[in-house]
């Protein structure tokens, strides 16, 4: 997870979270349960990934940015980072 | 006289305190986070900041201890089913009256919380927030929860009630260039003027649509663009498509409203029933973004002229504030204490404020100037602030 998010959610710093396998949306909401408000930072109120946020499963960027339905396998790792959209 | 100034800047919020007749900036708060608007609620002294995170979405932050500590406020969210008709950047032959063909719909999300306004003393928990893409949100519990004002969102000038189904009318609202940063071209509400005599009487200004008025607390809204002119449109007098940059009212004479528009300065002395063009290009009063109105005399207003439309810089390299005391019939150019060469400052719509005889403005070049004598003389409060989006006395 990008370190930028630790500024707003210090509870997540240095943590490796293990959550049940499921969709990316389910994984993110599991993180939100630990640190309420987290989803508002990475998702908009329609549940879509914010424009300048990227999520990958292992080294594959997720395809479904709208509903985050991509499947996360049992041993997979989800990464959350900023999309580099500036100079 | 106010002893507090809040600067919303590209890199956080800077609070200046007046002590021993001089102003002292505190260390920046929300360091690194753009703050597009910051203001103090005069009813309970809460400080509010609209954070414009590049990556993490718009957020509200508030301080209940005069700026010592800040907390996240509950998020403003469009309700399920809120949609709008997508706009695209106009081409040079853009005609706001032309039919737009088959509409394309999008689910609404908050891109920017552009303005925060505080209700009257009779409505202690009432707050308003103007957003891109053009929704007005209302809170009656001090910002704990927010509700979209549906009559304005569902206005027939925007296509009707899209919660119920597809559009029943044309969408006459256009986008604001301020939305392009978010990858869209949608309208935004940047001005909310509440009548001190009647809390149910409110004007809002929308870029790019125009001014709307409610007299029943937001249950119904009427366009108030009579007399406005769009020099960029084939039909300059069309009802919709106007580009108010900012609208401000006179608290002591609430029927007196001022509008700095893309197409000049406009004034109304009948509660926006009619607008009158009062630009005086020869006196450098035409293009600009902010306008400030005297608290008691509705004929007295200040604007900060810029070279428009393409350059958007100080005119001739010198900063000036233009003041009228006669409802825009004449303007005085006030320059004492302001740089008169090599100045490229532009002052954005929320970056000029007035408190009594004191005016303050900040520029995108990071300069802040203050006058304690109604604009006659100016002193510099700093040259090295981040680009400034808003200036509000506390």
C-alpha cells in the first residue's frame, strides 16, 4: 500500500493484512472494516476506483475499475498505489 | 475588525493572526494537500477546509479549537441514483441553444467541494456546500450528514428528474474549465448567497449555467439571468450558459448583488431580477474572478481586474483593485502599495474578502495584500505563500 495512505490511516502502517479471498471490492472493504473511511479515499461513492488510484493483484493491474470484481486468489497480494498522472 | 485570515492554498491552509497591529502566519496545516476553500463559521467558530486531494477525492476537514487540531468531517456523497447528462468541451462553433442529441448519462460523484456557506443564526446547524458536478448539498446537523438538494439537481434546465428516468428536457448547463482537472467537463456551484432577512431566500451561481434563486428554502429554483450577456455565445442573451465567476451580496442591503462574470462586471439592485452590465474597460473593470461588496452600502463593490480572456494576468504588469461607490457607474483604480511592474498575479474567485473597512486578497503567485482603508492603501502580508485559492476573514 502506498505510504501516502498511512498519513490518514496510521493504524495500517507496517501491517500485512490477511483477509479472505474474494473480489478486490471485498478485500478493500475488509481493510475499511479495520480502518473506517479507508474506502472513501480509494473509491468514489459509486464504488469505482478513483481516477488517480491503481490497484493490482500481484503484478497485474485490475481490469474492472468500476465494480472491482476482479478475483483475488487465496495467496494473492493486493497492492494499492497512486497512478502517476503528473509530471 | 477581524483578527484572523484563513488562506486556502495549493499546499494547505495558512492562518494569519493579527497581533500588535501586524499579521503573523502560523505554520501550514494539511501540508501538501490542496485546500480550495477555507472559512470560519461565525456562529460556533468552527473552521472548515475543503481539501482537494489529487488522488484521494474531495474531503472536508474541520477544527473546533481555532485551528490547533483538525479532524476529518463526514464525507459528502451523491445519493444512489443521482445522475447527470454528460457534457463535453465545446467546439468553437458551440451553440448553447442547439439540441444536444441523444444524452449520455453518468452516475454522479463529488469531484470538488468548491464552496461552503453557513446558514443564519436561526438555523444553527445549517451548512451549504457547492460542488462540481453542480450539486448543492445541505446539512442541518453541523456537517454530520449532508443531503443533495434535489429540486436544483433535478431542475428542468438540467434535463429534469433523472432519478425517475431519462431526461425530460434539454440539459442547458455547461461545464466549467475548473472541472477539467478531474477528467470531466461538468458544472460547478461556487457561490451561495443567503438573504440575511430570510433564510429561505438563496441565490446560487453556477459555472457554467448562471444564477438561480429560491424563495422557499430550496423547494423550487428559478433562473435569474435577465440582463446578462455572453459575448462568447451566438445568442448572448440566452437564458442559460452564463459564466458567473463569483456572486456576492450586500448583507445590509440584500437586494444588491454583484457578479464578476467571464463577460464583465454585472450589478443588480433588485435581488437579481435584472442584471446590468457595469464594466468599464477603460477603468480596468471588466474581466476578473472575485468581487467583494460593502457590508452596508450595496452600491459599493471591489473587483480585481485581469487581462482577459486569453492572458489572465495582471493588466500591464501592475496589480490594481477597482472600486465603485455608485453601483458601477464609475470605477476608481486603487494601486497604492501594490506592485506596478513585473506583476503577473491572478486572483481567483474566492481569494478576495472584506470585513468592515479591511480588504484582503491573495494571488496564484503566492502574494497576499491587505488594506485597512477600503482599498486606498495596501500592505503586503507575504510574497512566498503557495498559490492561493481562497482568502476569508475569520
